[in-house]
């Protein structure tokens, strides 16, 4: 993805060559199914990116490759620019992918920042019989974990000194994992 507010993923050299070759071969035998093949490969890549998304539910994951949810999915059929572009256009997608440096967050339209207290974790029990999910864990105003819901409680601050974030690289990992299947789809092995 290139352009304003976007990130171009740098694939491993072998993966990039495999995708380029598959697209080149597909470009030599263009027919009425070419846009369908490109779309299928793009959807496979978007699926893997969703699987790597750090949040299971939410706007970021739902938007990947879904234009109806502020996502990006385009194919450039037949010709020199044949290719696939997918991603997300939600405002915080790039910081989640690439990370951020430590920074200060100040209120823009109010005197203080406010955010609701919500679950910060879940009790999970792993045993020989399997994995069982328990109740949600909440952080109290004192910083301790509790199983008691703190709904309706908010945290307030005039300024937040954010420590920075390393980045999850969910799009890069997703595309890297999808490359073998995308190549198979583009080369006609899987249709």
C-alpha cells in the first residue's frame, strides 16, 4: 500500500519474487476470470491479516479488506499494473502496525481526558482436558485486579505520558503467512 497515510510492507525477498512471478504469469494469460483470481488471492491475504490482528473484535479487524467498514480492497486487472491492494483505513491502523515512540497525549476539545474502565484480561485455566475460559478481570482505581465489574467507572487525566508501543506487525505477518496460498491461487493451482 503506498500513498499518504499508508505503509508499504517489505516482504522477504523470496516471497516478493514468488508473488511477482505469479502475477506476471497470470498477466500473460489474462481472461475473464483474471479479476476473480486476483480478488480470491487478495481475500486470502486479508484473511491472514485478520487472523494476526491483535484485537479479536473491533473496528480494526472488521475493516481489513472490507470497503464497507472503512477498509481497502482493490484489484488492478490486466495490464502493466496488475496487482492486489488491501488494508484498512481506520485512523489507528498504522500505529498498531508500526508502533509509536513515547509521546504525550493532551485533551483537544475538553479540559481532561476520560476513558471507561473495562476488562483488562480473562481468567484462563489450562489442563489436560482442555482450555476453559473464566470470568473477566478488571483493574480497580488502586491498580489491583478484581473479578468484579467496574462498569460506569471512568479514569481521568489532564495529560497522559504514553510510553510508546512496539507495534504488532499484524499486516506484515499476515501477508507473509498468506504468500504460499496466494501464489497457488494466482498460478491456478487452487481456484
